[in-house]
């Protein structure tokens, strides 16, 4: 089970890095719940594969390049968490003063929950 989960997550991260939305969703449950959590606050939540796709498509416009690098794994039955180093180059100016071409670097954690061999929830925390 662990190897299967690892392959699915690696495929998801590779697809994310390559702006491949179809690759990102191929192993997601139809009722996928996605949350983005910054400083302990949920600043984005989607429910269902269509909402997830819509959000993923709109997020592509923010970056000209992006890369998540997995630095560690933690397996706990149906839940898997990864620590990531995140680096992206902005494609647009942001309200916080960052400009197109600026590099964003973060450390974060993504938590995946599996059900019937597919991802049923993802929480990205930074």
C-alpha cells in the first residue's frame, strides 16, 4: 500500500510541477476535498473534482515556473504527509508587493488521505 501511495503522490507532484491538470486529477476521488492553509488559517477550500480543476486552472496563471520538491515522507495507514520545499517564479504582480519575475520560496507540508486507492483529501500547509 505504501509504494502505491508513494507512486500516486509522486505522480501528482510531477504533474503539479509541469502545470498538467489532467495528470493532477487522474488519481483523485470525485469528491476530493482540497484545503490550502497558511499560518493556521484555511484560505482556500474546494470540494469535488470540478471545483479542484477550476482552482488548479486559475492558479496556473500566477506562476511562470513552479516546483515542489519532496524532502521527507510520513506514512500512517490511509494518511500520508510530505514535507516540501517550494520554489516558484511569479507570472503576475501580487497585491503584497511581489512582482512578476520575483521568486517565491517556501517550506510546507502536504497531507494526503486515501480511500479505495485514490486521494480523497489534500491539505497544503505553509
